C-alpha cells in the first residue's frame, strides 16, 4: 500500500525538503501531482480552483497549493493525496472530526451514490477518505446481496450430450468430428452472470488489492464469496453499455455508479491525468451550499414555510424573451403571507483586513438583483466561519434593499441556522 499525505485547503506541498508549514513529497510523487495539475489546466473554469503551482524564495522552491477542492487523488503506485476542508469553529476539532463532517456534507449531494452512506457504519477515525469511499461501496453491495443478486437470461455456448437451444453448425463440425456423441449448441440460461454482477465482482477484486483497512478487506472477501458464480468483467465498456436501468435493477443504481468511479475513474469531477488512478474531488462551494440547504430544509419541515434550493422561477430579463436565469441557493417562502427570504452560500474566508471583508462586487450585484426580482423581505449571504472576522453581522443598505452577511459555524451548523432564522 502507498502512503497517504493529508493537507487542508490552501496548504502547500514542497519537493523533498523539510520546510515548516509545508508538507514534503518525494520527488516522484511531487512530479506526478504537478503534471496532474498542469494537465487539468485545459478546463480553465476548474483548474483555477483545483491547485496552483508557484515558487517561493528562501530556499523553499516550487510549491503546489491546494485550493477549493477536497477529497482524494489516488496515484497508480498507491500513493494518495488527501485534501480536507479548512474549517474554523468556536469548538476545537481534529482531522478525524473534519473527515466525519466532510462525509456528512457529501451525503447531501443529490443524484450521486454518496448520499446513501450510513455514517454510523464508518469509523472515520481509522480511515482515510479513500477507505471511506470503499466502505460506502461495500455498504451498497451488502444491501444488494441481502436482497438477492439479480439474475437474467444469458446466451451460453457449450458442447452438450443433447441438443438444446440451437445448433452452432460451424463450431460443431470443428470440435466434434471425433466426438459423434456431442453437439455444440447455444441456449439461454437464467443465472447471475449478468453484466451488473460482473462489474461489481471486478470492482470488489480491484478494491481488495488496494485497501489498507483490515475491516474493509475482510468485508470485501466476504462479498466476493457471494459472487462465486459470477465471472469477472473482461470488457468494462461493453458491460457498462449492457447494464439495464429499470425497476428490477433499482437496487443496483448506486453500485454501478461506484463501479464507474473505481474501474473507469469517473467521479463527481472530470479531473484526470497520467499516473493517476482516479481523483475523487468535490468543490467546497457545492458541498457548503448543499449541506446548508439540507439543514435549512430539515429545520422548516412541517412548518408554514416552504424551502426550495436552486429556485429557477425567474429570469433577470423577460423581454423580448426570458434571458439570464437567476438561481438563489435557498428560497424560503411563507405559505400564509407569501413573504420571501433568500440565502446564497459562498465558500470564501472573509477577513477584516480585506477591502469589503473580501466580499466580491459581483456577489453584491447578484443579491441586489435577487431582492428586486423576488421582492424579498430579506436577502442574506452566508459565509463559513473564520477567525479573521470579528463582526459576524455585516449589513449593506441601498434604497429599500438590505443585504445581510452572516457567518455559519459548520461544527455547530444547526444553531447557526436557528440564529439566522430567528433574526429574519
């Protein structure tokens, strides 16, 4: 098993040097990571947020700095780069607690296999992020096995003692000139050797060879024994194309998505590179937005308020046709008096020493437009807590519009939300 190097957002790597405040990488690992960053600069919208490469004086030399993506980068030689969120809180916390929080945030993402993870089954204190992802996959497969592997009719060709199905004449002549008692036939057999099960078995084998967790290894071995009558996939692309998506294979949906992640390197993001097995990375902007929206929805469940995430009811302009869709992250509407409250999340660390606390002009334009279009009673920008801002109740006023800026403590997010709601 390769080594895991763990850093947080905005931390930096150096090459084969011991420098206070930096994480040291072997030259080979540093070069692979550097090439990975450079190869993904073709997509400018993502490359700016992934990692940056720069140089420092005083003997530090070239550095690679993590930016706004968190997760794990796994290299072909087993080395892993683990990037955790940079989180500030009123309470003290450990890296293990940050990983646990990260799993909770990932679970809130819609239309992904990550949301099904049961955190009670994940001992994050003993696992790196890669092992947590393996545990997510294992839980999916245990669910499938408990409900029973799905079977299907598969075309089988073999030499038989009697005709069944149809005779394959060319193969029969080739194989049975000296065996008159045999017939080479093709027939349909109802068995578990369907493409979905082949892909799952291949993924189980792949992960069994790479996991460093004794618990994961034991469970992978147990699951492999349940797929004894299933072949390995010999052609991933062909088997993925043959996977069915219907009511009979609903249980398999998340598992097949995980198979794509591990066998083909297809994940939440499209980052890839030579000597990189896969990059399971998540933009913190998206995780922050998704997590806060989930907490707000749960808080108002069963109340007179309706909560919608990524509301799409309005465009900035209506004539001559609707143009420039606006999508506030969170819209809270009172079902009785129809009053509206808007929230937009921004994953950015504010600072008292920055101009306008570091709040961008475009964000303020956006909030101003939201207020006008929705005739909102209140519009609020939400930022993560930071120790660089003392005033956590910032407000900007113009005409009849007030844009509030509030801080969210992710390790006490429910109380943060309650406080926000009570002050509306």
